[in-house]
C-alpha cells in the first residue's frame, strides 16, 4: 500500500510575489496599448502647471484667432491639451498620435509650429514649456 502524504501548504509569499508580478505586467501592457493607440494621459492637477502660452490660428478664409496668457492644469501639458481646452477641435487618433482635422469648424489640413520650429511629432506628444508660442496654419 502506498503512503499518502498531506498536500503541501501553499507558500503565501510565493503566491503574493506571483500576483504582484502578474498585476505589474498587466499595468505595463495596458499603459503601452494606451500610448500606442493614441490614448490620452490627461492628468489634471489643482495647480497651474503651464503658463503664459500664446496660440495663433491662421485660417485660409477668415481672420486669425489669437489667445494670449493661456495656462493649463494638465500635468505635462501638450499642444493638444491647450488646443482642446481653448478651441473647438476635431481630431483623428492614430497609433503615432492625434491629427487635428478641424479647428473652430475650419479644416482640414492643419499643421503646427512651436516657437517657430516644426516639431515633427503629433501634437498630443509635444510637451509645452512656459512662454511657448504655438502657431497653427490651415493648408
């Protein structure tokens, strides 16, 4: 007759470590997918995180729009964040970032510059600094 042994006790520490590693992996995968799919990282604070931004919007067939002294409470505010807060916009999310299609019911074909330089990245990925000048031009 074979001798039966009682089942081994579950190692609680090993189970906890396994759970923590699995949970961490899920968070990393979720964050990566959110960023890859153009998800927003808008985290608002109770204090101003960006100030004194100037925005110019040059339309093809109407007078330009202009906003001075724009501020934001979004952590690491991007060009998209300030545009979203200050103007009526429509955009298309792509894996590489957002494409602004319409600004104040005018569009399509918008490009932007920050401090007289073309960033070469999507507007939702370009983090602004205090005193930045953002210029949008309708093509």
